[in-house]
């Protein structure tokens, strides 16, 4: 059995709009999620993260098509599946935690019943009786940290806080015991304290259920806490991929430098925003799509799309800066200082607390 639960190869997704316009949302990405790992997919809004997640789940809108490429779950090709094949995989094998549970939960049904319904829907043999579904739903509510689950069972979504609603959405996603969870900005709608608790919950679920996750977010703070590996996406392509420490402490792509420079630092506010705009995906730039916004751009960046260069066995970057004939590229000195400060912070934290994992306990 392969190490990878999910393998995406050279995936292209585009939208056909009226007037013959085409939006090239995903332009040839390669990704794999290994068993039991959290792969974070990061990038600014519009970079193609959600479209990638929807392609895996088979829930792209009718205007979208996978024009080429392959998506394999456990070795099985998903892009060739018909409706019923997808229904078998979606939910029971791959499940989704949405950004806004208000949109995914039914406003007029009690939350417990919605989880019980999720159990029923995936019980293809019809073996689980009504009372057993209710017990299963209550157990899931407790597992995701809903206090006094019996009392909450009959509540409607609007009666619950944002954090509790997200816990219910997570419970509903877990009901069919999926092995791969796709989380699309699952904490973006929450305030910081609640976000920390929900991230702690994901961390615990990953450990206890041996879940694999494709964790989509624009927030590098979330990535640092959750991810084993990170893929940085820009204009429909992966520009850099590596283990979380490689991306945070040894970033190579000018876009990753910009993203990291704009993360709030421990001591102060955002350092800077990334100048310029994400490209118009109806007419994506030739070459390195970030070149028009990059002070490191060379002539070739405007002419040809860069291949991947290996930085380590686990770290790859798509930038001409790492071609053997390119001038040596240095990250901005302010980012270098910021990284040095973060490393120092982490060193001190590890001295005081012993283990990296303790950061991740639920609040
Ligand atoms: N339903 C849609 N119709 C047309 N274009 C879309 C649709 N959904 C997404 N896109 C386009 O696809 C690109 C990627 O979008 P998306 O994956 O949602 O970005 P992200 O999740 O990274 O913010 C964007 O250019 C966006 O405008
Ligand atoms: Mg999105």
C-alpha cells in the first residue's frame, strides 16, 4: 500500500463562463497527502485552494471542469467516477469541514438529529437503528467537546455559539468515520480564542482517529500550529512545498517570503502587505505568475514557467532563482531577523515546556 492516501497529479481545473471566457483556476498541481498527516494548502484569496478541495470531493459547480490530470484516493482514480461512485467515497472515506457551519447546517433541524442523519445517510446496509443513531450522535457530540450533549441535542443551530456550531459541523463530518478530512478555512469565521480551541480539537482528532487532513487556509498562524507539511499556492499553481519547518524557517520562494513577512509577528502588528494584485485568472501571466509583484524577478521569469528545484528531499521550489545560472538570492533581511526571532522564541518555549506538541492541547 502506498504511503499516500491522496495523490493529485498535474491537475487542471477551469471555469467556462458566458461569452466564451475561461478562468484557469488550477493550472497543473501535484500534491500528495500521506496517511496520518496534515498537509496545509496556503495562499492568498483566489489562488485556487477551494477549487482544489472541491475537485477532490467531486463538488465542483457545473461551470467547472477538470480539463486534465488525476486525483487518486487510496489508489482509486476519482476523476473517472460516476455519481454513485463519488457518493460512496464522499462522506464515508473523504469528508469536508466547511468554513461557515451556518451554511452547511440545516437551520430548521435540531443539531443532534443532523448528526444522526449523517450517520443514517452513510449506513448503506440500513443496519443502524434509530436509537443507536441517537446514541452515536451523542457520542460524537461529546467527542468534539460539546458540554451537556443531551441538552444540546435538540437545539437548533442558531441557539449555539459559533464555536459550538463548528464542533457540530465537525461531528457531522466525522459521523461516517472518514479517513481523509478536507478542511476549508474551518476557523476563519471564529474569534481567536475559539479558533485556538477548535485547532486543538483537530489536533486531538488527528491523533485519536489517525485522520489525514488537507487543511486549507490563508492564515500562516494556523499552518504553524496544525501542519506537518505545507504547500504554498499562487495563481493556480504550487510554488513551494516542504515540511512545516522548511517553509517557516528556510523559505525559498519570493511569494513565500512575502506571505511570511505579512504574518503578524509575536510582538507587533502585521509587518507589511504584499504589494500588487493577484493576477486575472482569465489571462494568467506567462512565466512565473508572481514575477510582476516580485522585486527578485528576472527576465526569464516573464518568459517561461519555472520548473521545480529540489532544496532537500522534502522541499521543492518553483522559481528560476534556484537555477544554477541564477544570481544568488537572499530573503529580505527583515524576514531573516523575524525568522531568527521566531526560532529563538521556539527554543525558549521548548526549554520551558519540553515538547512542541503541548502547544496543540485544547484550550
Ligand atoms: N464558481 C466559480 N465560477 C467562476 N470562477 C470561480 C468560481 N469559483 C472560483 N472561481 C475562480 O477560481 C479561482 C480560484 O478560486 P478559489 O479556489 O475559490 O480561491 P481560494 O480558495 O484560494 O481563495 C479564482 O480566480 C476564482 O475567481
Ligand atoms: Mg477558498
